[in-house]
């Protein structure tokens, strides 16, 4: 999927310096055939591009893999001894190891790392604690005591870590919640299951899904209350899971099949025959392809199963090294935004996001209106430092805000003086047809227009969908 919208060459001068296009690569850890190797695959062709040796002893196995949001660095955790190991750092520009960080590893899983949305920190679950690594210096900057920690996920805003704690007696496994601002434990959540095998967080940051190999159902946690709010009947034990980029579904690998869970209903909507042990999965940035390393220690060479997420069909497997472990995709390149003011044009009507009646008043509604070039239709995007952006109306200097910090569908976007609220921060997510969803950080809902008719109309936030009324083009004013 493209992440840079096409504009006339004369407009290029109005844009910030473009980031390098993200290579369409996935990085897969394995033993190949007896020492540590990262296999690099071009996911647009499912072909192996290269293999990267990582420093290991004969018995070492690369385990979890994580990639910084800008796609520049790959972090690979490797257990070298019973209680120690390394994190190898690979530069994607050269596909070479550029740093090795010694760490204490009491044990690691295929999903043992998370990286903050701003790319500043790596969080590594080492069974005995959470090790925090600075990506600027590739050094350990903090150690957070969390016992029985093998799996980890970070909220999209980077504020919290959710860490299932294993090996708790009598079905009393809990999920530890760590605040990244202070690197301290702030909550523990009983799950009602044991033998946790994976964790993921929906892209809107509202729910945490937990897999387990001890039950046929999986608990779902609300991040607003830090309680289990429902369970999903999968019908089998679960090995791993991954959320789709649009948040509409969770793919869950079981012993007998791959299930697609609808996050709207928390029910299984699709099952695919896939009778393999899959301990980790990853999904491509555009949400069309899933890679699932197959765990078969007896096989001379393992494979990575490929699943077409658009058609929910299993494709041709990719041969990699023995005991394929984990996989991560290079994230999509960040949006190329104008440094000058821009218009936000909705696909459904080709009308502009506008502050009604050229108002300077806080609380004035954002509407769609014919594109006339007024300052109330020109917006300045500024990075907020956590992967989100603010949008400032040029005429008033106020930012696009969701009224009352509402998380409800239908709430009104307005202009309001900037105060740093999450309801004033927005993510820009590419769509399959090269537009953008403008997603509220606070609610996870998309900027939408209440009608598809070409007439002045209020905007709203709404559940993200494929509707053209939620697809926006960023056009520089010139």
C-alpha cells in the first residue's frame, strides 16, 4: 500500500523532506540450520531477499523480533544461556548487525518485545522483569520488576504496557499493567485463565485480547476499566493472535484452525483450516497478508504459512530455517505532510473540512463545505511526539478537538484551544485506495461526515469503516 499520496511535482516543494519509503520486508527469526539467522522476505512477492547471521552459540535460538516505527532498526532477542542472552540490533538499510546488547534473560517467548510508538524505547519481557532499552544509545536504561513475564503489548499511545503473568496457580493468571511514564506497575487484572500464550491490543487502544492453551475461550480486557469485560468462545486452545490494522478483527491461531474474531461482536466470523502449531503471527501494514511461522522441530526446514487476509485463504508457504520462531513486518512509512497549510478533502463529496461560518469561537463545529480556500479551511499538521498529530485551523489558531473528550460514535469534532488532550490528537492511517483515515487518539474512531450528499454538513467521529465519507486527502494550499 502506498503511504504517500500522489500530487503534482510543483507541490513537492511544499512538503517536508520525505522519509525513505518503507521496504516491503518481513524479518523472520530461525535457526538456519543450526545457528541464529534472520530471514528477510519481500512480502509483495513472498521471496527471500537475504539472510542475516546473528551472533549466537551453537544452541542459541533467535526468538522475538520487533521493528522501530520508522522501519530503520530491527531488534532480535536471543537466549544464549539459562539466565542470560543478547539483543541484536539490525539496520534495515544494510541488513547487518550494528549493535549487540547483553541482557539477563530468564526466558523469552516469540512475542517478548514491544517498541514505543515514538521509537524511543524497546520493552523486553525476560520472565523475571521488563528490561527497557533506549534506541538512541542501545543501552539498558531501566529494569521493571514483573515476574513470570513472557508476553508484552503496548497501547497505541505508548502510555501503558500489558503483560500477562504466567505460572500462577489455580487458574489465577493476571495481566500486569505498567505505566511507561514512570516504569511502575499500576494495576493487575485477574484473567480467569492460566497458561497464557499471547496478547494483543486493538489499534484504537480500547481492548486487550489474551490467548491461552488451557481454555477454549479467550478473555477480553477493557483498558478503560482494566477488567475482563467479555470472553470469546474460540472452540479450541489458542497459540497466538494478531489484530488487523483497521481493528475490525483478531486472527487467532488454534491447534486445528485459524479463527477470525470480529471485534464488533466478539464472535468467530471465519475459520481457516491450518492444523499447525503457530506461536507467533504478524500482519502486513496494509492488512492484506499474514505470516505465521510453523513450529515443527522435527522438520529439517520449517516454513512460514502465508494467509491472504483479504480473501481469508491459505497461500503458498515460504521455506525458512529450522525452528522458525517469530516474524515482524517493517511498518508503513509515515505520512508525507505539507509543511505549509493543507486542505483536508473528503472522498465522498470532494468538499473540504471547514470551521463553520469562519468562527473564532472555541467550540465552533467542523463541517464539510465547498472548497473555497478560506483560512478556516486550511490546516497545519504538527507531530505530537507519540505518533499522533494535531491539526490547527489557520484562521483561529485552535486545534481540531472532539467535544467533551467523548469516545462515543456521533460526537462532534470542533475547534478548541490546544491543551494537550488525547481528544486533540489524531492518527493518519492509509486506506487501501490511497486516502487517509483521520483517527482520534482518544476514541479510536474516525473523522467522518454525516452525509454523502454534496451539501454543507456536520462532521462526526464514527466507527472506522470503508465508507468514502471517512477517507481524506491532504492537499497543500498553494
